C-alpha cells in the first residue's frame, strides 16, 4: 500500500470540494458554510465546515450528532472506508503522488542535475585559461592553486552555451588531466 504525507494531503485538499465530491450539497449561512449531515436524518443543515486556520487543518463538526473530523474522517464515514483507503481515495481524487514515487522522481531529477553539473565542470575545466587565471590571482595576491582546488575557473563568457550548442552532450567526457572534485565550480568570466 502506498504512503502519503498526511499533512500535505490535508493542506492541499479543500474540505468544501471533498464534501461536493461526496455528493453533499453545501450552503452558505452568513460566514459559515454548512451542509446536511450525512450521518443522521438531518432536515436543517447542521454540519459546519471550517477552513484551515494555520494551527489546525480544515475540519467539520455536526452540532446535532457530534460528528467531527478532517477530510479523511469525512471520506471514511461517508464511503465506509478505513483510514488508508480513505487517504488513497483523496490522493487519487486530487492527483497527489505517493511518497515513494516522489522520492523516485527526486532521485531522477538529482541524477539529471548531477549529469548537467558534470558536463558544466568538464566544459569549464577544458576551457580554463590558466595563464589569465594565474595573472588574475597574482594581481589580487591570491593563491591560484588554492582557488583552483576550490573550484574557481577562468573562462570566457558563454562557454557553456557554446559547448551545449556544439556537442552531443550525452557523449561528453572529461578532458585528459581534468579533475572532478566535490567542490562547486565558480566562474571568473572575462572577455578575450
């Protein structure tokens, strides 16, 4: 059975919309939204719907039969479901993805981002102007070796765009002698 983030579910799901999807008609009485309570023979709307207030999620309360709860509780009672099937019903109704599926998508996104970062690092290392970099560091009394190890590179503007436009990205590899480090690469742009 899939797992869902319950707080996210209750935040994203509108109680008024859940009531409507369950076939319960609502009416506005002043500032209060009410409905006929589906849990007893109600002739006058006694099921009050309350929006989320920042402290508690949206919830309902019937002043006639004392039924009370969140959107999940309403689905459980109206549809006759247990907790997990009620959560799945809501997730399907509102297109929410299970945590495992989100984690998989985040993992795929992380892999794509890492591939893009690796390509950028290879490009910056291949296009690094060591002489200009050394000169720039000397003028500022910086250690060029230290800054290079920290990921600072000296490249002309637009080098990454040019590399993306001119190469098959999937076949790009590290140039000979290039080092892949765990540091981020910072660019020091200059004009030729």
